[in-house]
C-alpha cells in the first residue's frame, strides 16, 4: 500500500530542504517545552577538546572522505569484499555530503543503486546469495542498505531511493513474529533475535514515517518494535545494550557493541521525532550517557572490546564505532548539549592526532597504539568508521570557507646510494571551498629534516572556489633531496598551507630511508613498500592475499648505483608473480600451476631482479591469482630484497 501511493504521480512530497526546516523548527519547539537547552555554539566545547575550528573540521573530513572513496570499486560499484560494510560506508559518504554540501559522490551512490539492485549468486558481492532489492538471508544486511537509500533520498529527493527503502522494510517485516513476544529475526533461518536487527528496524520504520505524508502503518510498526525492544531485556541495568536474546528469550549477556548502543540511541531519537514523546528523547540521552560516561570508553575515547592491544577486530567490528558516532551526532545536533559536542570533538581530535598516518588513512584504534602481534588496522572499513567522528565534529551549518592539503607520495621509500644524493618528487595538493566570487591564494611552506633540501621551500597557489558542492583543487610540486648519509628510519617532510580568512592546514610525507627490504605483510612495516594495494586484503600479520582479478604491487626503489638485485618472497596457494622495471610492462617469473588452497605449497621463492631494474633502478613486483575462478589467490607472508 505504501509503495503504491508513493508511486502515484500526483503524490505531494515536500522538498527535502523544506522538510528539514520544518523538522528543525519542531525539534526546537519541543525541546524548549521539555526543558532542553538551545543549541550550543562551537565555542561551548571544553578548551582542551577544541582542536579544530569549523573550517578545519570540514577540510579534515574532506581529506578522509577522499581516501575512503579511493577504495570504491567503480566496476562492481561497491567497496571490495564486504556487502553490509559497503552500505554503511556509502551512508557515511552520504552523511559527509549532507553535512558539508559537497556533492561529488552522488554519481557513485546512484551507480551502486542501479548496478547492485538485482540478484547475485553467493560469493559475487556477498558470501550469501542476494535475492534482489539488496536483500538476502542476512536480514540486517538489507536494513543497512535501506538506511543508506533513505540517506540518498534525503540528499537527492529522488523517490526511487525511498521506494527501495520501503521494499526492504516490507521484506524485513516478513521476519517479525510472536517468538519472544515479537521482534525481527536476524537471519532467514530464524535462529536469533538480536539488538542490531531490531534497532535498525525501529530507526528504519520511523524514518519512513517521517518521510511519507499521511503514514500510519510504519509508525505503528516502529512503535510496536520499540515497545518490544525495551521490554525484551536487551537493555541491561547499566543502560547498555547487550547483543541479543538466548533461546529462553532472555538477555544473553553477550558483548555490548558500540553499534548496538548507537542504533538504540538512533531508534529512540527518530521515533521521538515521529511522536514527540519526551520519554523517548530521555531514553536516547540515558543510553548515550551510559556509553560516554565510561560504559564504552577508555580515557574518554570510544573503544570497542576488540580494540584492546592483545586483540584484533574483525572486518565487521572495524565499523561499529562509526555507527555509534552517526547517531550520537544526531543526538548532539538535536539537543545541542555541550557534553555531547565535547565528546564528539574529543573523538575527532584523538583520531586526527593519534590514529592517522601520513596518507591520511584512519585506523581501527581511535586512541592509537599498535603491537607486532595485533597491529592497528588501516583499511576502508576503519576509514569509514573514523570518518563518522570527523563528520560529527563539523558544525551546522558548515562554514563556507575551508582549506585542505595532502602530500603525494605520502609514504615514499628512499634507498640511498653509497655516495651522492637521491631526489624525490613530491606534490602538495591543495583543496578549497568558498564563495565563487572570492579567489583564494594559498601560501605553501615546506620543511625537511636537517641536511635535506627541498625546492621550492615556499610559494603560492591561487584557486577559484565554486561554492561547497564541488571543492576546487590545485597542486604545488616540490623536489626533496636526500643525502647519502641519511639514517635508516622514518623522516617527515611537512608542509603548512595558509590562506585568508584565517585558514590553515598541515600535511606531511613520511619518508622511509632503508638500505634493504625486509618486512612481514599485514604490518605497518609493509605499507611504505606497497605501491598499489588494488583490491588485495590482509587478515593480520604475515597474511596479504589477492583473489580473483585482484593483485598487489610492491615497489623496490634500489640505489642509483645498483648493478644486481634479488628478492625472496614467502608465498603459497594459487599465485602468479610478475616483475617490471616501470610498473607498466610485466614479465611472469613465478606461477603455481596446481590448484592449491590449503597453503601446502608454502615456500621461500628467490627471484633474480637484475634483468628488471628500471632506468632509475626501481623494480616492481606484482602478486595475483593463477586461478581467479575459485578465489584462492597468492598469499604472501614475508618479503626481503637486497641490491649490490
């Protein structure tokens, strides 16, 4: 019924901006009636948490969003190897666009919608068969996609996204029954009723009600789902949400995951918007307070159980904290409470200072920290999660002016010759937003370690902004000269970019000086050598692999006086190893001709690189899959290389 009347040509649907303005007014009025404080300005944050002003917060989020979208696969129109995580990441990009006004990624949202709404066999986009309309036996996976498509509708006003969300919600409701008194099953086999699936359902149905004129159906379902959820016992006596119910329909006492807590906050908040019931807003605040007052934090930083230094997070749990921040951002915006804004500011500042590498990749542990056995993970999932905190730190409305900067290459390797110098070409990228009538002249200042030189060390670049929807970018190239006496280790080449009115942003290149190659895969030591990760994956230390048509490439920039070179690669499964003098023209040097999927062929393979030394003495080594049809590509454990 709902789908039908949405499709009527004469249906009157308020425009997105109008709907938001009306909602904002209603929130403010209801807030005053129940004694909420008016929205706090940015300067009400505690001084120690005020690290980024609004313009800088916008630029930080833009830099991080660009890194995230660099992992988006335009062919399959998703983020590789993870179905529900792709939905959450795309919604995060939607949050970014909605918060900043940057609209560059709308085509990717639409491409994903059009290309992936059909059916797919198991293993194509998900380990499960996809039944069409973004649904599968994993009921919660479909709900993530529905929430994403509502976000896309809010951004564009295109009702096809809202219709899809309705379709997914109708599918989800088929898995509501009377077991345990109600609730939606987590899976098609109906084995588990849990917090995530039902938190999503409440938020989803309330969002539908708040966007469909005259709706009563979805509101009734949302209210029933909330009443069941609160009565289920999953919210424990500490106002923390355990994972689900056991076979006796009681709280199973399993972990309190940050995303379950966040979804409960978001569910209560959206249903409050639909009903105006002040108890719902009070509940959202109690759930938030329980989390940030120590229930889910360590030293004031949001922390997942798996963030402990003796543990590693799964690909799923890498994204949990970002979901919490999405809904805490909503609560902070709605209530304007300074304590929520301060908490958000602390997360954003901590991530930027402690959990970011020179390539602006954001890790799993927001407080930073790594160990050899359990290194801090950096991938597109952790990027999306941490990006949610940076987005939440942007004030509303976002400042019109912003200035961001990046350095490329961000993590180059220099292998110095015994005498003379080595030169590295680098580019400072500058991006700006601002009124189209106001050109921006950015001053770039670059600093290198003692004994190194950089040319030019300063200069200016002028850009012509075009508003916020399409940030404008330019480049400032420099040449860094590294002496032969440079010590092994990491060295920063840093750049500061400034512009009126009062804008400043810093970036750096983390230059690794090394005289030989020696690293385990899946560690921070591997990253500088990884020239092109493509769609490869790493599941921990000594484990990088490339399945199907994916690959990964290492670059060895041997000294300019090199005459011979060799590498030893510890590798197994179905591998192809190619080498190249330029990263473009490849020669196969190793191939596993047998179908081996159990690692039984693990061995040290020695490769003579001498015939493949480039004009600059660099050599590229690529690993791919010898049998791309079965998904057991080459897995590399350890790499060493030397030159004479």
